[in-house]
């Protein structure tokens, strides 16, 4: 019995010693000198690895920030989910000025709700926009419109999106949106855009809620609120800041130039331009207030 | 899955015929505990629609009850059913996601927890219903005593084929299992390769030893008919969820299970080894699936390229 | 025992209810809409404009690029406009709208039914003629036929395989064509054989068409090079690689074309169109379309001018049954549900199928139970269950490694799945994504 125990002890001890040696040698041989600041900076970041900063995950941004701090320049490095709080904490850690970025938010560029753009056929395939997109007959008659299957909602990690069952369109909850861009990638029809949040307590922004590049008549036939490329908004804005351009039968408002005056909204004959604030109807027209579509009051 | 239940009817009838009304009670408790466990977990823990109507819990319950002796206390059956579904199936995500055959998980749990009642074999009623060893139990020590010494205790092949022997509820009658198995193959629900290669490799393995030393080892036909080999080969190893996806993979799986059964029977501590052999092969299914792929179209050209 | 391909495949009920209906010409509609992109490859470029007078058989759009096809007017009349029209998929494509006036054919086109047997042209001239006639694969994929006959350097062909399988349930267009235009079709096969420069041509026909097998075996006796192969029924035998395997025993490697094993495959409909163009000067402006369905009052095979609307075809077959759940362009296995019946018949439209509501419902999707049915029916030896998983999890590299791009979208896996999982839908996504990534890699 004693010798059995002895052998067991010796064998196991030997094995343990051998493994310990291997681990020690490997640890020494492959040791990587890492700046301890990287780990500390990374701890300040949200740690969700969303990639919205443009770096490979939070550790990627942390490494870039440390490298930037060496050069006393943190510009171009910004964590959208963390926002200015996170960035000022990081900047304080390095003793540098915080990089700033105007807050942004995901915006849906389609207003093809069940009412505005009636569905053409009953889609009974798998509930995935990617699959539905392969079939132009899914969704509404407009082949640029929202497919209502919710790939964007599934992609969102921040509960910033939900599907409105009455309209069939996803709704962005501005407060939760970190503009990480997951929905932009998820949408097979490229309906989301990361745009400036806008100024004010109730941020003001104006955008074209349409991606239809068909000719006006076709677009209008398929959706009552489609951009028909009439160019009225472009002409209106040309007298103000020239933020609106027209390409492929579709108007586009450059968020960097737009001052959110709202003048273009009542000009649009189909109501394709949405604003986050109420806009008065044109004076010479009727007294009816122009519908502004979304009032983001969540 | 209901088709599998239909395929189990012959074995069900056989078990009730041979082991009497108590067999019915064990079967009822097995099925009920499995179905109720699944319904309870889905309704109250997962808060998801209850899907017991797909019949898979019923099959698990039947197979579990088929794998235990008739004399077992009924509460143990209920515990076994709970473990089979709760731990063997639902803990992994329910139907389609369980790596191990749930019925065998339940049986393995019961074998280790209730060792004595789980080996308290009864001979079928048509004999006298008295306590008695299974054929595999009889030959357990054949290597030392010699086969000729115990030959008189062993049942004949015909009795083993129709099920007139001691053993678990559903495993005794090879005939009943065969009927159900043929039904499953005819309906295209199982691949014939699995049972054929399982039993074939078991027979080959035991046959080698029998050929070398017929005095110490039982013959292959005996091994195919004895214990849970038939039930395991036709109903447990063919479980879709826990067997490989490709035909070649299923052959590897079946051969592995057959060989392991032989190894456990001849050299292991247990007289029967089917359930553990299948559980071990279940664990290897992911590896089999990732290494043994279906034959691609124009496979030869693929190799030339590589 | 008759031949077939060895692995995978399914046996759906063949439901060929229009098999006895002879091919009848459909009345020329008041307006045709001829899409410019009816083939795989670049859409043709229109060479007519609104107001132009055109005759039937006149060139109205020219090839744009190596893989592309000419488009001819199928009617005589006035070009109304060039505008968008939806394809069966639902997406808009450019098309020429022509208002029909009479039925006048362009010069040189022989519309008589006299059989013209002797082949006077040589290889190059035939291929050139096929190209001029805008002939594409009539089986459904619509690959420009002339491209198949430009054999890459270093490769040689020795066998022409003609696809008379028609393995899709319901469809009977090819079957009727083989019965009613057997002589013309055989001359077409002979022309294709010359164009390919081979001695041997095999016509593969499934056993459910014994009359066609019998007729063609008799008639082909006078052609030394043509044999008819009776094939055991199995879907998807009409797929190029499966058909070559069944007829010649050769296997086309993954990602390669049939020429790799010395074969070229064409449909019987294509052979007939080639006959019409090479011997009679008539470009591809009409085709046989099966209009069928269990509740359709007159399941028919129509000879339809390209550009006729689906609605006109359905009307001629007795109208849309009340209980219709889906209208399918093509066959039930690989066809596509259409949402709009005003879309036009194109060169690749082999059938219009009306499925009753009860049959067009997708099954409820349940958990994968790992039964392996999809694996055992896949004729390419893929693992559809895994590919679906990878596609759902955006694991494109793994999907590529498991040869998702070998999938030819036959739909056997979705058909066989007892849990009703949309396997093919997700494999398509994976294929698209893998091809996008390959293109991105190539352009780097």
C-alpha cells in the first residue's frame, strides 16, 4: 500500500512539475510587453465591442487612444455609445482635451407604412429582411421600402429599436440609440443612416424619409409619401444653405449643412420630408397643417 | 415522433404480455413523468408554448420504461423520467438540441442511484414471475466457470428471440423490436445502416473472442439477442437528434457503439453495456459530424485538386 | 435498370396534368412588353425608340457584353415606350412596350412548317447565327446559348447532352415539344452537335414520358450520332451536373462547367429554337409555356409570343381559379411566386402554375431535430442544416468552407425537412454573401 502511494505521489508530482516547467517556459518565451494603460483605458470604455468607433472592438480603441496620447492627439477617436462622458474621463486620464463629436442618431429613411405603401402580396417566407429582400414581391410595391421583418431590431444591442405593428416600420428610440451602426449594416435595403442628432432640448433634424430611385410617377404609384424628385426642396434650400442635392430621382439632405429650418418640409408635395418638430404649412396654401410624420416623443 | 411511438407498440404489447399489469403501470408512470416534466418546464420555466403534442416526450418515456426492470418502485420511474427530460433534454434547449439520448440519461442516472432495484430482474410471467438473472448476468463469469457449466441455465435462442427471458421491460423480445424497426425503416424514419452496423460490429467483435475461446465466451448470436442490444440498435442509436447527420457518420457511430457494447460486456464491470456505449458515442457525435462529412458530388475531383 | 444520378434527390408527385394538352398558339395580345434582361448576364441595349415601327422577328435590342443576348420583337407594331416592368422576382427591369398592329414578319423569316433537314452552315456560322437569334437556355436559367459553344482553349468536347428530363412537377412544355416537334427538335440537336464539333449526342428523358422516349428513339434512328437515354425518375435530374452524371457517368467538379468533362448541355426547347433560327431564320420570339394547376379548368401548353402577359395566358387556360393561393412562375420546386399577373412571359418562362391556397401555405417552422433528411437528399452532398445555421449567424467563412456555393438551389432540402425549416432561403443568402465577399477580395 505504501509503495503504491509513493509511486502515485512521485508520478503525479513529476507530471505536475513537468507541466509547471512547460507553462513557465511558454510564459517567458512568448511574453508580450503590454502598456498597462491600455487595460485601464479599456476598462473606462463601455466594453460592448460594437465597432461604432471604427476600431476593432473596445481594446482596439483603447490601444489607439494610448498611441494617440503619446502624440498628444486624441482626435478621430470617439466612442459613440460612451458619448462625451466616457471621452472626457479618458481625456482626463491622459491629461488631454477630450475629443468631441456632435451626437448622432440612427434615422430611418422610409415612411412606407402599411397605409402609405400598401403591401403587394402576403409574404410567408422566413421572417428575415435578408431573405425577404431576395424576393422583390415581399413588402410593399415599392422595392426600396422597409420589409417590416425586423432585422434591424434584432441587430440592435441597446433596445433602441422596436417594430411598430400598426405601421410596419421600426422606430428609433433616440435616448437609447448609440449610433453604433448595427442597424445600418443589418438593413438589406440600406434604409438607416447615422445622422446628427440635432440641436435643442428636443433635437431638431430634417431628413428625406425615402430611398426610392424610381421615376416620380412610379414611386408615387407605389407609395403616397415617396420622393418623386420634383426638386422643389432643392430649389427652396438653394436660397438658404444648399443642403439638399438630387441624385437618381432621389433628394438627399446633407446633415452637416442642414440647419433644420424646416422650410423644405411644407414644399414637398408628397410629404416625403420628415422633421422632428412641427412645421407650419405654407401661407399661400390652405390652413391645414402639414403632417410631419414622426414626433419622436418616446 | 408519433410514428416512433407506433413502432414501439409491438414492444409495448410484448412487455405487458410477458411482465403483466405492473409493466403497464411502469410504462404509464414513465410516459406521464416525461410528458409532465416537459410541459411544466415549457409552461412555467421557459414560458414558451408547450410542445408535448409532438410526441417526443412520449417516446422518451416509453424508451425509459422499456429500459428498467418491472419490479422497480414507481416513484423511481418518476424520478428517472424527470431526470431524462429535465436534465437530458430541456436543460440543453429542448428537442433537437440535446447531445445525449434523454431516455438513456434517465436510465444511467437510475442505474447509479438505485443500483439494487435496477438490477432486480424478474422472469416473465409465462415462467413464474420469480426473480432471476438475465442471460447476460448468467454469463458474467463465464470466463472463469466455462460456458458448458452454465449452458443449462441459459435460455434457448427461440425464447430469447420472442422475449421469454429475464430483463428490462422492453428489451427482451427481439421479435417485437424487429417488427417496430422494420416499420421505421419502411417509413423512412431511420437509416437501416445504424442497426445493421451496430449489431454487425457487436457480432463481429464477440465472434472473434468466441472463435478463439468458445469455452470462455458466448457466441455472437447470443450477444445480439441478449440484453438491450436489439432495443438499443433499433430505437436508441437511431435517435435522430443524438446520432450523426451523414450516412457515413452514422456508420462510424453504429460501429463504435457496437464495439463499445462488446468491450463493456466482455471486459467491463456491468454485464450489459448498450446504454453506456450509446451515451459515449452520443458524446462523440459533434466530432463525427465535423470530421466525417457526406460524400460531395464529384468528390474524386475534389481530392485531385487538393 | 435505367440510369439516374447516384446521390440525393427526391420523388415529388409529378402531377403532369397538362401532358395530354397539345401545344396551341396563344392569340397575339394587343400589347407586348419585352424585357431587355431576359437572360443571365448584362441586359441588352435597346436600339429602337418610342414611335418606331417594328416587325415580328426584328432586332430591337443588342447584346451588351460577352454574356448577354439579342432581343427581337415578337410582334409587329409600334414601339410605345421603353419603361420599367417587374420581373417575376418583383424588381423593376427595363422593357420595350410594343402596341401590336397585325402580324407581319421581318424579311427572310420562313414561317412555313416545311421541315428543312440539310445543314449547310459550318461551326462558326452556326454559333454566330445562334448569337444573332438571341437564343438562351430554355430550361429556366436562360444562359446565352452561344457562349456555351465557345469552347475555351485547352478543352475539348466529345458529347452533347440534350435535356428532355423536365423533372419539375406539373411542367409539360418540353414533353409536348418533343412529341409534336420531334423532327424539328432532332434537326436542332444535329445542328448543336455540329456546332460543338462532336460525334455523339444523348437525349436524356425521364421514364414518365414513355411516348416521347418511344417516338424519339424511332426518329433518331436516322441520325447516326443521336441516342435517347431513358432515365429513372428523380428530381433534380434536369440539373446540368446531375444530368451529365446520369447520361454519361461523368462528374463535373465543384465550381467547374460541363466542358471540364467534355460535355455541353442544352434543353430540348433550346434545340427547337436553334432549329428555328438556323434553318428558318426565325429568332427566339416565342416559346411553349405550360399553364396549369389542379383547379385550372383548361390546363394547357401554349405557344406564346415573348412579352405576352401572364394574365393573358391564365385567361386562355380558363381564368384564375378562385381558390388560388400562389401563382408560380416556373415549376413548383424552383419557381417563384409572382405578385403581379401583368408581368410578361420571358424566354425562360417554362410554366405558369396556379397553386390552391391549401397547397401554397408554408409549414410552421420548428426546431431542427437533426434527422439528417436534408443531408441525405442533397444531390450535391452538402449539409443544408449547417449552412442554414451559418447563414443565420452570419458565419460566411464557414459556409464557404462547407461549399455553400455548390448549391444549385434545387430545394430538395426544404422539401424534405420534416420541421419545415426554410433551409434554401438561408442558403441563398449565404451564397449571395459569399459571392459578394469573393468579388470584394478579387477587387482588392
